[in-house]
C-alpha cells in the first residue's frame, strides 16, 4: 500500500510524465524499481537533474544496457527474480560507498586485484561480486587506498553466494545493510558485524537466515567442525589448548580453522567472528 501511495504522490507531481508498471523501455525515460514489489515505473527525462538524483536516492534505478549484458543480467537476478548470472560456482559479495568521482578508480582497482569481478550500482552504493583472493585481505587493500589516495571508503565485506541463493535473498541482504544506520556508518563491517548488530531484529531475519545458510549450515554438517567450535568457544579461542583438548596437532587445527574461514568468511580465531558463528549455530 505504501508503494502505491508513493506512486500516487509522484503522479500528482509529474502527471503524464509517470509511466506505471512499465513493460517496455526507451531512451526517453528513466526507469526505477519500487522497493518491495520491484514493479518498474518510468518517468520522463525532461525532469531536472536535481529531481533525477533525488529519485535515485529513493528508488533503485533500472538500467537498460545495450552494451553490458552482464550488468543487465545481475540487475535481473536481483530485482526481477532472474537466474544466477555468473559462470563461477562461488563468488563473494561486498558493498562500497565512495564519492562518485572516485567510483571508477575503485572499480578499476578491484577488477585488477580480483578475478571475475562484476560491479553494479544500487541506492548510490557500489555492489561488487568477485572471486576471492586469499593472498590479499580486502579490508587492508581498501584501508591502503583510503590512506594513500585520500579516498573516504565505507566497506562491507559480505557473504559468499552461489546458484543455491536467489537474487531476492541477495537483494534483501544488501538492503538490510544499506538501511541499517549503524552498520552503514562503519568504515568497515563484515558478516560477523551484521550478525551481532541485527540478529535480534525481526526485520533482519531473512538476511540472518541467509548468512546462517552460507556459513554454519555448511560447515557444521561435519562433527569435527562442531567439536572445534564448541572447544574453541569454551577455551577463549586459545588454539594450543583447544588442539590439546581435541587430541589434534596444533597445525592440524590451524588448517581446519583456515578451511572454515575460506568456506564461510568467518575466522574462528577472531572474537567477533567466533561470537557470530556461535550465535548462528544456536539459531533455530
């Protein structure tokens, strides 16, 4: 109902310049998705630049690409319930907020560092899907760029996605981050931060359930991993003591922890990550 009211108000302001429930697209109009139903409406490009920029802050603009089919397929995946648009079986999602004049520089750096890196824009944020490079820590890379080049970059290091994850779920995850005024004001956050800050918020249940599906549900099928989590938590993340109690060589335990990190993005040697992991493991 709220969306219809918003569109009604736009119709009162712009009259025939508004195209409701647009099905075809041309170069004479801008097109936007409504937030919940993802219905597409159009508005004439005769509106002012200021009005256009304001609409972009309130709605997700539907881009109709003639030269970039990959970006169009990603928008379709996220907003039109399209198919998983990537050939890669597993990619990582991260979200960035940077000054517009610096976006191209950031995109160029990301595509040079990460294989199969794809970027789109949502709500004035840069959304990036990429193949993880474990030789380079993303937060350290972004911190270096910020310091060396003087860019003010807000970054959220997000979940891994694959073809089992729907575009609607990914969109909800992105929207949860963007709408949380605590999370999106942090220069750096990750999935552990999101879990700790939002796990008790009912409106964030879908995003938390997706994180659980992509993290604890994957690795805790293995009883050894369950034992590792329990022992690490009970012993304040002390690797040497945990290895001893698990009857495991210390290096073997470190290798197991590294495998869990590469699978989920959660590092059980970090307090916030172990806390998030534990909270997710207890979630019904």
